[in-house]
C-alpha cells in the first residue's frame, strides 16, 4: 500500500464517523497544531501565554468534572456501605475508654524490608 | 557511607547529608528558594548539601524519604470515605496534586538525583521525628515523644531509644491530633496554619485561660495518660478546606478573626486557653511515658515540640531530669531523622557524636562577601575578630540595631547567632522599635534573649542548657532590667550560648556584658515578616537596606546604614513576601 492509498483509506474511514466525532477530532487536531505552531514560532509570545492559560482553564474544568464522577462513583458507594455497617474509619466516637493510645504496629515485613516500600 | 535524607511535599521541605553517621550539612529549601515554608522537592537544598559534602548524586549510598506516601494516601482516602459527601472540596483540591506528584516520590527522586542508582528507603513520619531527636541527642538511652499535626496515621507517638535502635510503642491516630487542634485555634485566631502557631503561644500570656474547662469538657476528651480524642463536631480539617466549622464559632461566640484585624481580650483568652490545654496534654503524656519507661531522659520532636512553654513545663514538672528537643523539630528535621534512621538503625551502625549546635547550613567566606559588597557598591570597614566583637558590642550598647551574619546558617526555625538581628534588651522601647520598624510585624510579639550559658541560672529560673531556644523560663525577680526580652508574664524564650558552640557570638555577648553588666542580648531572626531567614550576603544586604537596621556585620565587614548608597529596587519588596 502506497502513501496516497493509505491517506485515502484513512479519509474514507473518517468520513464514515458520526458528525460529533468528526467535530471533536477536528477540534483536537486544531489544538494540537496550534500548540505545535506556538512552540515552534512564538514560545515566549503573549499570545502563547494566553493560549496556555485558556487551555489550562479548560483542563481545570475537565479535571473537576472527572474528579466529581470519580468521587461519586468510587467514594460514595464505599461510604454508604460503611455507614450502613456503622463502621467509622476514623474512629471518631469518644467512648469511655481508659486510654486512647493505640499500639504502634510494626511492619510485618521487618524494618529493613519495610523501608524499601512506600507502605 | 553517604546518606541523603529528604523531607518534602507537605511543608518545610529540607535535605540533609550524613557521612559515616555525622551530619555534613542540612538545609531547608525555603532559605534558598526564598519562599517561606516551601514544600516543593528541595532541589536547591539537595544541591547545596551535596556540594558541601564534595560529592555528586552518583556518590550517594542511600537516599531516605521522611514518610510513607502510600500510607498517607490511604489515610486521605479513608477520610474522604468517612466524611462523604462533605469531603468533596478537599478531594477535588488534593487529588490532582497526589496524582501528579505525591504518588511518584521514587520517580521524582531518581529524576532529580540522576545518575543515582542506589536504594530509596522510606521511614514512617514519626519514626523520622523520633530518629531526628534521639539519634543526635547526647543520651545513650532515652524515652522519645513525638507530637505533630499528622504523619501517615499517627499524630503522636512514644517509645524508647537505646544505642542505635528505636522502638515506638504506642501512638494516637488521626483525626485526633494535638498539632491540628493547636492549628485549628491558630486558624480561628486569624493566623496562618502551619506557620504562625508560635504567635498563638506568644499571644497566650496576654490572656486568661477562661475557656480551659469548657474546652476540656466539650472539645477534648483527655485521659490521665495523656491520650485524647477530639470531638470532631467542632472541626472541619478532616473534610474541608478550613480548620474549624460553625459549631466551633458558636462555641466561642463568633466567627474566626479576620487576619490583620484588631485583637481583643477575647482572642487573648482563647490563645491562653488552648495554650493551657496543649501544656496539660503534653505534661500528662510525658508523665505517662515516664511511668511506662522509668527513664529520666526524654527526647522530643514534631511540630508541637517547638512549643517551648510546654517544653519548659515538662522539664520543671515531670520526673524527666534531662530533655533534648531537636532544633528542627518540625518536618524539616525529618530529613535528618530519616538519614540517621537509614544509617544507624537500619544499617546497625554506632551513633556519631551528639549535636552541640545547629549551624549546618551554607557559609560564605570574607572573599565572597567582599566580592558581593563591592559589586553592590556598598561602603564597609574590614575589622579583625577582636575588633568586630568590640565594635558590635559597643554599637548594641549604644542602642543600635545590628544585622549579624556569621559562619554557617542555622538548621531549623530559630536564628541562633548565625543569621540574627541583635539589639540591647535593657531599652524598654526596643521591642516596639524592632517589631514596627525592623521586622514589620505584630506589636504583641515578644523577643528572645541570648544569654551566656554560665550566667543563665543567675538571670533566669533555669538549671539546664537551652542552646536551641526551645525552653521558656522566668526572668529572675532581681534581674528584670531587660524589659525588651521579658514577656508580660515575666517569661523569656531563651538561648544559652557557649563558647564551644559559637565562639564569636559568645565573645560578643561577653563583651556586651563587660560594657553593660548584662550578659544578655536580644536575638531575633534576620528577616522581615513573611520572609525566610536570610541565607546569603545578598539576602542579608537587601534585608538590611530595606529595613531600619543601623548596622550590618557580614563576617569581618561592618556596614553603617548612613554610609550606604540608596538601594535601587525595581519591585515593591513588601508585596514580595506573603504575610504569615
């Protein structure tokens, strides 16, 4: 397969994609091209600084959206389960215990092996 | 064997280099980056300590990190689960930082320390604190108490150190934390958390602990053994972006004080109350630890160990006869702790000599200082050792305020005569002059005295050394002629100075005594409010020129403010530093 044939095949495949996918792809391509162009021709320009700020703002919004979903989908159900089973991971209830000191648990791996891990 | 210790990604990042069990250099990143409480990876500090040791990253045998990031992450996730859905704001703010940085500590260390290929070892946060105090202390065997905000899960722990071994017995776990309790009140009183806790301590003597009983009844459930739980109904630090909530405000009859606003008796009384609570908890903990260990020597570290009023009571009111507090008791000291833990405890190596001073930072020779001063167009005189001492003592006795820059910079939050502003403690106006015209800080804040160690018991109610300015003692009744370092309750946070630890500084105070009969001078950190303590001659000269200091002593160079050319500045320096 030569290059022309390859490009026309990719073009045909893209033409069959749904409109919204094509719009998203076109948008992503434009962003990529703009970024490459700025880096090549005006890495210290004010326009590039503004462009970066704008893209970071979009990133912040998306991060918030994604983290909201993660929070609701992962933290929410576990929390609900804990509440239903009346388990408090933070041991907040005061109670009348004569002491609130807890034994320091030595790592079962032993001190030297444990030091190689972040846990 | 070269071991590098690193602490970072929370606050006060630092690096320390240990060679064959002896600290070659230790430095907080903030001093080099000029960003107060800098929490970023301490790239500059690492570069400095390696340079001081005359090695490159490839020559290191081990690198230690001061806590266990994954355990900390587990604690955070558990907290989010336990406080769902109120923890959403905190989750959204914290997660990007964890995902981007804090979960990749080994990768970051390897990238920053190329071509280092050796092991990266992790110690528990409170083990790092414990090692940072015990393994550099003069004690062969001692009880250890560490108290801070929070590490992984532990917020306080105690154990015993013997030789090179450390065993931690028990701990108190998050969210029940004395450090965070104190920080919550710091926040409520309008000060910056993880930064201005010492201001609450300084504010306390102005008030009466009228809320003590209420706090102990409703907010803190304290047992006789010093263990406690907090009533989390009053706090939001476990789920939110603030420390206290509406219930806390209702309890104290109003919202948190807005920063930089006027303070009233109400704030004084709240500060006095939380300070008394803090002291009560630390005292009970210390008594319990003595009961458990039967040892008479105690080592302390963790941010709460910087509460020198509580430390003073521990030595006076418990059965511990000797106390060693790590000069960099906060997280910065964790870098020293983990390096020692890796070398001594894990490596089973005997301990090196005990610390006698905290001068572990950068040093600048006369040639470097002169080169800088000439470049800046400064006017100066070069004096001999003897003349610099005599001239400076005379200037202080004449009421001048002196910037004092000598030898290696201190490691830890206190200026101990390496990077200090010095003045005459006999002048009752000196405190206001220093607060308002030199440091540009709140008027209520006291100043600390440096006193010749052998004269300390004569002037203060103390019978032990306090070389790191971490003990508070009363000024003796017949010696209250030093009003500028005597707090409203007649206490002082003193530094005892020996010739062995700091010859030039000792001689300066001795000369001041010869001139005035007083072996005490005011010693405050060489900086303005919000600025890290100066590190280089450039930092010192800028600070000198920007404030109303009268003279600057840089090594053997004496500068008179009146003779200096005006400083050409292109920035408004007061906006450069965020107020603490």
